[in-house]
C-alpha cells in the first residue's frame, strides 16, 4: 500500500469489519470473493465495497473478484497488524479482568503484557498468565518493556490523573473504559484516545426502545 | 417534552454525555449552568450546545443559563430513564460477569435481573446477587419476568441463533458484545440492536497509533 495516501476516517472505521469477514473467509479456505458476496455478508452495497477497497489499492478483477489473501494482507498492513501492539491494563477490577481475558485481542495482534492496580487484595493475583502489579511500579515497567497501549479500566475519579501519567510515559494509545472524557490528552501529549463509553451506548439502546414503544411498533 | 418531536440521532448520541455531565453538576449541588460552562466541560462549542438543548425544549435564560434540575429531568425523560429497563445477560463468561457487576448501569436505570449460560460449571453460581440459570430456562424466565434488554456476551458462532431466540420472545433491545453483526434482526423482529465491537474499536486505535508514528509526530 502507498503509505502516503490518506484514507478517510469513515473508511477506517469500516476496515475492522472488512478484516473480520475476510479473516473468516481465509480461515474457511476461500480464495476469492466478489463484491456482491461481500455486500451480502456485510450489509453494504456492492458499489460501496468497491469504492472502499479501491481506497487502499485492493482492485478486484472483473468476473473474478478479490483475492482473499491479498486483501487480508493489505487490510492487516493498513491497520498496523503485522507489528503486534503491547497492551497494559490499568485497573484489575471486573472490566480490567474481562479485557485481560478477551481472547479475540490476541488473535488481532494485541499482546497483553501487564496489569496494574492499587488495591492490595488483587496485587499478585494471576490474570491470564500475568501477575497484577502495584500501580507505583508502572513507570519502571514501561521503561523496561515496550508498551504501546494502556487500557483504562478505573473509576472516573482517577481517570484523568492516570491518563496524564500514562501519556507522560510516552505510551501512544489510550483505550478508555472509564465513564469520563479525557479532554486535552490528545492535544497535550499527542497520545491517541479511543473511548468505550458503555453506559452511553446502553442509554442510546434504552432511548431507541422507548421510541419503538412510543411509535407502537411493538 | 413533546413526545411527537423527532430528535436527530446525532443529538441522541450526545445526550448520554450531557446526562453524565448534568448528573455530576446535580450531585455537586450546582443549580444552574451556562452554555459557556457546559461548552468548556464538554469540549463542544457553546452554540452547538444551545442548538442541541433547544432541540428538546431546554431553553436557557439570557444571563442566567440552564436550570440543572429541569435539564436533568428533561434528558432523563427523553432517554426513557424514569422507567427502569430490566436487563438479562446471555453468557456468564468474563465479559458477561463484568457487565453484570458494572455498577454504573444500575445508577442509570438498568436493572440486572437474570443471567444465562449453557456451561454446567457456571450454572448456579451467584453473580452480583443473581444465580446463573441454564439457557434452556430462558423462555420460561421471560414469560414470567418483564425483560426489556438482552445482552449477548457469547461467542460469535452462537450469536445469531441466540439473537433470533431472544428476539422471538419479544424482547425489545439487544446489546451485542459478540464480535459479529446481527443482520436482519431489526428488520425481521423489530428488535433494536446496539453493537459493541470491542475488537473493532481497538483496531481503530491501533491504526491511529500507526498513523501517528508514520507521520513522525512521536
């Protein structure tokens, strides 16, 4: 892929979905796929798919379709998957532990390397092969171990302080599960932040159910 | 609020964030707030905030701002919060358990009422005050207990089958943590679906880190 070409964020957000489908095809030994077939599986129009895949040079052949292996490699390369990302988790509560044990991440090139907490009751506990360490050892750990992403699974009260501490260590990515927004971290430190506001998402679902009922469809 | 007025989905998606901030203000005993103050806290422009709040009748007074309590009630009512939603969880693995224990949901009016699995090793286990039941008892449970939302925390292989089973029971909302898309459920059953594709989100983060590094900003 031409590393200089800029891909729109809308296409980027669809890429993991393409990656998932194409990985499935690859795992099932399927060598080629048409945009019609992808369209059916992904609920996008075939022309949308052709347009998306053209964005990063994945040209299909008329009457043949796309080579699944090539497409898989291209998307993996755009998403930065050939280089695994080392991931630490801050907060060994329920959500932190669930993330640590989520097997899909490993398959997608994210390696769980450390987990930190301040609660003496969990420190030393083994979670998916990694011992929970005290949060005060974070700085030493990051100095000695390449760390790409920190996952914040801590209460919102501490989120900003820990986010600044993590970003100051030069960690490039923050995956934020704390139900608060981390303002200014991107601007100040250049660290990229992705938020997973589960409660927000659940509330949108609640709203849509209320609307459905108001409209008497159900 | 005028129940017939249609609010755009973009505004709806910002509502939980307004709700979070305004709940905080309320909890801190703050009686009024200006659009400038909300703007600073929420990283939106003041004019965007005025426009959003006008959408559902939350008119501020010149030189006074918005009444926090009134605003809180209005947003809660739009989001359907006065009526609690009963939530069951399908899959008592790590993610299912983390969701069951996530205390923020309860605060937002979502009540955890049941959890189901097929694994004999977890059936009967107590999770946040609720015993894990066998998935085969799902139909009986839903007949006897008002159930608004089912959270799918199961492997993608079973997701579609379980989603259809849940939707056929007349449950109005599906919150999908399985890393697969649930096509046609909305169309066929009228059940609303919100997806939390954690791996997709993490991959977008990975992509953004790669871009950051390519551009030599870090």
